[in-house]
């Protein structure tokens, strides 16, 4: 297992470099000038002053040279300085990471707590009325964009019913900060987790139905075991392989979905930072968020492979 993990990490290095290269080129070839975004359009600015600013920020170099400089510094742990705030990118991102982690983990827990049990129930009661209802709701949740649910949730639960706050992650001067944070977290985390709830429900249902039709399940029932014992002891564990893949690979998707949700709910996380950086053409900060997202995808894939062995003893890595 140790050799396998080391080999996967070594393979991930060129993949990560390729991702950062493509991302760097895409960001820098996009329309817009970061220098123009930094200056006040009402103030006079000559062409020489603009060129001086580009030289100061290293934007006068060819793209390949700028990428190699960024890569060299990134390998040293230096992601540069934000164009917008003039602060180290690592410092800017680390300030936002806790808020994003709280939001994505809460959304993942909500999706697991609802999606998997509903999927199991739907499979065990195949073609029942509730199964049809859950199937319809799952397809509806997957088809509708997350921002539509976000705006609808704000209108219904925050503005009309006044049950939850419309934005932010805390109330200034709150008597119980922990519970106040949870209170602000419920609505955006639920909206972010809706699509994952639907996905986990459908994949769980499909995986469980496939396992229920296997020969070893029939043999276990023929031995006189109760249906619940047969399913939870023999069936559910075998259906976990598909679920492990979906759950592990959904984590980067949650981070990606958090970008829009954070912006709508004014949640001060990495997503809100990334969108603000796009508007400001803040390339160093964008590259920092892209690097963290890429590492997350690779770690999720590695985690899924490791969990395979824990779920199925027949799987061994050599």
C-alpha cells in the first residue's frame, strides 16, 4: 500500500504541472488587463505609466517565461503577491480556507445523511410510489442550477418566512458564536448539498439494486438469514465501492459549486475570493486557488483508491 501511494503521488506531479500550465494560459489569455483594472479610470494615466506598472508586476514578459517564473516560485512555496491587496497569496487564501471548508463539509454531511438513506430505501422499495417521487425529485434537483435554488431559498426562507439570514457567516456581537455560525451555515450548506443529495440517492439506489441481484445474496437468504441481516451484512458493504468513488470525487465538485453559493450568500470563502479576483484580473490569486483545487482533485482520487481496500478485502495494491 505504501509503495502504491508513493507511486500515485509521483504520477500526480506531472498531472498537476499540466493543470497549472493550462490554467495559467487560460487566465492570461482571457480578455482584460489587470493594470487597467487596478487604476482609477477617472484619473489621467499615460501609456508610459501603464507600461511601467506592467513591468513592475512582471506582465511585460512572454507568457511561457511568466509561467516558468511562477512555477519556480510555487515549488518554493511562494505563490507571489496579490495584485488587488498587495499581500502574499498564501496569506490571502489561508484566511478564506476555513470558511470554505466549513461550508463544503456541512454540505457533504447533509448530502450523505439524506442521499444514502433515501437511496437505500428507494432500492429496497423499488417501483413504489415513494420511489417514483424520490426519482422525480432527484432528476429535478440535478437539472435545476444551484443558483436558482440559492435565490429561491433566500426569497422563501430568508425574506418571506424570516427563518434564516440572507448573507454572511456570523452576527456581530452574537451571544453564542458557535450556534450563530451554524444558524448562518444551514441555508447555504443545504443549497450546496441539494445536487449531491440527488446524486448520492440515484447512485446508491443503482448500486444497491445491482447487489441485490447477485448470487451471493440469494445464497445468504437460502441459509435462512433475515433480509435485514443479509442486506446490511453482505449487500450494503459490496455496494460501497461505487459510493466511495462518487463521494470522493464529489468533494472537488463541492468546492467548485461553493464558488457561486459563496458569492450569492456573501460567504467569505475561497469562492468569493476567486470571483473577486476574476473581476480584478488578479492572476496570482487565481493561480493559487486553482492550484489548491487541482491538489484537492488528485487527493480525492487517491483517497478513493485507498478506501477501496478498506471496503473490499479482495482488493490489494502491489
